[in-house]
């Protein structure tokens, strides 16, 4: 009688069981020529296999999102440092009690910007509420970098609107795990910034950039450049918080110095509240 057992499945299980046993015992993972190549972290982490790691970081989130029906996303960027109004207020109280002037100034800055957290949360809720009951092809899903701050707020709003959302987190010393509002099956971690940013754009139907630091600026200007150079299709790009963005970047200087065309300023728009940002996206797609 022929066996129905898949010997390859057994072999795969054995390969991973061996690695797990090594890890549980705290043993170093020494090179081993007999180990299956795809189950050999020492081999996969070599410089020569970097291209394979690129492919894996591209493929895994793509396949998993396909399986979950995620085809159209609205990407939300913004500071990982901002906190909810409640948490920011508590930080001010704690800092003032401690008496450290630097901590007090930082806590007050967080409190001053906490309204952006609440607005990102409201925006996430709007997107999730819009998608309720829609056919899968017409649904829009919040996608963030998966971390704290504005990212958490947008994922939280989607969660509170009974929606699912995507988190594309990056392995950083200060951000070890995704925020708790990312849908677990859609919580991905990247090593390479380049692959992560590619995934942001692969399904993006719009970008909403809240105030943020170097990371936010990097992501925003990469998207603007891709659209400007027609390497990516045109999508709504919303700069949330007009006062912040206009103080931070004087785009008119770029026109005056001849480094961009006046029409390039039409690549993005400003919004100051959740409904305003959502209205820009709805108008673009005639939703």
C-alpha cells in the first residue's frame, strides 16, 4: 500500500526542528555544509546571498497581502514620537513633577502636537468606515510603518472602525515590535528600508504625510520624486498640517531657483483635519 506521507514535508519539519533545538539550547549556529540551504541562517545571512534576502522581503508581504485581499491602501506617514492627548498630558504632569527642564520642554512639545495623533486616528477611522460593506476591489486599507506615534494612531483608527490595516515595520533598536492595532496577519517586519518603501508604493492609492522627522521626510520626498518622474502613477499626496509643512519647507524657493517647475507644486495638497484629507482623496477618485 502506497504511503500518503509527503517525505519532503517531514524533511522540512526536521530541518526547522534542528534549528529550533539549537536555539533553545543556546548553542551557536556554526557553518554546516549538510544543512538544507533554505534552512541555514548562517548561509542566508552571508553577503553573497543578499539578493535572495531582497527577493524574500519583496515576496513574503506581497503574497500575504494578496491572500488577505489587500489591493488598495492609503499610506500614512508621520512622527513615531507623537502621543495621544491623554498620554501626552500624563507625560507633562510627570515631567513637571520631576523638575528636569529638558524633559518638561519635550513633554510640552508632545502635548502641543498630540492633536495630530487624534487627527490621524480619526482619519484611519474614516477610511475603515468607508470600506465597510464594499466589494473587495473597492475597499481601501490603512497602511503605516507599523510603529508608534502617528502610525499607531492611524492603525488604531482603522481598528476602532472595525477595519483591518497593514503595518510595514522596520527592525530598529528603538522599535522592536509593531503597534498593537496592526492586524496581526498583516504585520510585516523588514530589514531593508528600500524593500519596505517599495511595498508602501506597490498598493498605495494615496499618501497622507503628517508632521514628522527625517524618516517622514525621506518617505515623503521619495514618493514625490517617483510621481514627478513618472516612475509611479499619480496619486493624491496630502501634507497634513499646513502650518508645519509650510514652516519646514519653503517650496517657493525651489521654483525661484529653477530646480523644480511651478506645476510640480500641484503634486501635493495640504489638509488640516481628517475630513479635509479624506475629501481630497475622494475627489481624486470620485468616490
